């Protein structure tokens, strides 16, 4: 049916619109005008006029190249309508930054999306101008601890680098290619490597095996990497989120983050200046930094005056609490379930939310009372109906799953924290990285016979950290290896728990975070067993070469598309 409301543009107008919109004759179109500020300003202006967007552009923007900037300066600085800053986006990259800074930047999950160089696919054994790729903090290098810092980081990279080939060879001996099954195009079934006849099948099998062994090798050796290891980070985000990120970067204790903030501001200013202008405006930035500083100082004063005076009592209480937790069903190895909704209440909340989602003219208060009268069998039947048609993990449970919350305390190595930290819907609370909780040692390190070198690396890092942390606790984080255990708190709803558990227990995942997410699953299942049935695609198995299946699928797809 013809759209009678569709605006008709004359030939000159069509020509003018061509490079700014994806079409000029349809009611659905993409804004492609080059200036980012114009795109956002158009969207905001659009909400306060009866004109169509393309007409607004012709009447107001085409003749004034500064229209977008003028609009945002007026709205953001004069009126403070922050939400319009979300209408402008930018994509940027920060290269050669430390893992410490990368994780601090990634703390800002709302409005920003991140992609980071993987420690699983990329080896960190290459030197540039004779130096391994780790961050040289100016404050550390000007301190008496510079030599200890360099020695610690160099030792970690040396042990990492010299064992890549040795560990690959060991893993190949442990799981030879002849023991694995590959796709056989002749029989259309799986067969061992020795029984492959096609040269293409043989070549694909070698690529699959090599990629799997490499990923396993780097997964194991990443424990050695210090947190100063340099990485690359790509960010996509809206203007409001970038402004908030910059506020916090400028207020950081780390000079690296402050410098990165200045560089990021300078580059964003070229394209989205109105969105981020306040982050360096003295009226806003000074007040914000003062707010953060006063809050930090006041809490630290309380910690010093209150907690340290009761240190002995706290130590005794912590000891009793720790021993009792070992027998508590809410504690499992590295994961402690701190808070949850009791089972019947959780089921009532969930069923009420499910019914509300599909009901008409029915209030939540009525449904809560109604569901409270249902038998266990009926409640359970409704819960199961809600997820029974899920066929894979991408069939996400509905929003009703967000009505149930869980809080966990985790004690994992820093490498695992980096992986789980990426989940944006998690609420994460964490502290400075330290060596206080010891370190993890993979079995393969012991099997390979390099346990002494590995532990020597950890001891050298620990010594350097202890010295540095007395005077510069923030900078001392750089020397801590990924193997060191790190305590943090996470809070999430059931829907996010389902997503995280199903994603992070897939066979190709790193062994450490697979184990942690399996533990989270077991704890949820203990307290809310019927509800937990909705988490259908959790993999609780262990795998010797976890990436084998996914590498196999990837290589075969590329082979069929002639990409390899």
C-alpha cells in the first residue's frame, strides 16, 4: 500500500540529500551525513518539530555547517539535557596500554562496548627495541624500585616466552593428533587423522590441531604475564558515556590513565566536541574530582579509625567465618553465594512476572497474591513452560528472569577476573590488585617440569609488589601477575546469570572461568532448583583440548568458503 504521508522532494533536494541519507523516497532510512554531531542533533531536533527529518536537514542544517555544534552547545551547556549526548557516538582505539588501565576503562560498561586484544590467540613473546611489551610507569621508573620492577616484569616475560614451544610440544605428546577425530569428506563421517585420505581434509586437520594447541598453550602461560602487559583496546560508545569515562580518567591516581584521558579527549574533540566538552571544563571537572576525592578520603578515614582499632577481633571473626563457610552450602571453592531470594519467594516472584508479561488488564499486586495460592506443581509447571522451547543459548529467557537477584563473592586469579569482568549487566565491586591471596599454578606447569621457574617468577613479583605498595599502592598493581588471586563481588539477575553461565561454560572457554561459572550454576541450583532448570545449556564437563570443536567448525567454514 502506498504511503500517502510520504514527503516528495524535488530533483535538487534529492541531489542534496543523496550523501546524507540512505534514500529520499522511503519512510525508513539511515542517516549517513558525515558529521557525527549533525547526526545526533538531527535526531534530537526531530523530536520537537512536525517536519520530517530530511526536511529539517534541508531547512536548518544544509545551509549552516555549524548547526550541530551550535545545537549541542546550547542544549548541553545551557540547559544540561544530558540525554541528548547519547545520540552521538564514536569509535576509537587505545593502543599500547597496560592491562590495569584497560580494566579500569572497562569498568564503565553502560553506553560503551569494548574489544580487547586476546591473550589466548596472540602471543606476548615479541620484543620491540630489545624490550618486552609492558608499561613503564613514570613514577615507578623515577623511584628506587625501578630496577626491581624491570627485573620482575622481564623475568615473567622470559619464562613465558621460552616455554611456548616447549609447552606446545608437551601438549602434542599428551594428546597426539592421531588420537583425535576429524571430518572425513570421503566417508562423510568422523575419522582419526591417520584415516584421512583427502589432502584438503589432512590440511584442515593440521590447522585445527595447531590452532587448538596454540590456544591451550597461551591459556596456560598467560598466568605468568604481569598486569603491566600492554594491550590494545577498541571502544564504541555514545557521547554521554565518553564524558563520564573521561571524568574518571582525569580523576585517577594513575598517571597512565590521566595521560590516556588527555589523548582520548584530544581525539574525540575533533569529532564529538560538544559531547565531551564538560569533562575538561573547570566548572564541572573540578567539582567532580573534588567529589570523588572527598568521598575516598572520608571512607579511608573511617577504615583507619574504625577497622584497624578492631583488627584483632576482626581477624578472629574472619577465621571463624572462614572455617564455617567450608561446611556451608552457599560456599563452593572459589565462589561464595552471599545473598539470594529464598526458594518459594523466588518462585512466586518469577511466576508472577511471567504471567504479568502475557496478561492483559491484570496488576502485579493481584498476580503476586494469586500465585501465592498456587500449588508447588502449578508454579513449577509455569516456570518450565517459560523456557521449555529454548533450543540454544541464544534463545534468551524473557525479562521475567530479571526479577530474581543473586550476589556472589569470588576469589579467582586476575586472568579469570578479566574474562568475567566483560559482562556488562554485572554489578562489580573490586579493590586494588595485590599479591595478598596467593597465586594459582596450572597442572601443566608442574607436568612440564617448570614449576620452580614459575614459582620463582611469582616470588620475585611478590617481593617487588610488597616494596612498592608501601609507597605507591596504585602503581604496585602493574607488577602483579595474572596468576595472583583477586577477590571481588558481583551482583546479577537470573537472566544475566543464565547468559553468563551458558556462554562461559562452553567447551572452548578457558578452564578457569568455566570452573567458576559451573560453581555459580551449582550454587543457584541448590537454592532455586526448579528455577535453575531454565539454564538449559550449561556444560559441566571437563575437556583436555577445549577449543578443538570450535576450531574444527571454524576451519571447516573457512574451507567451504575458500577463505583458507
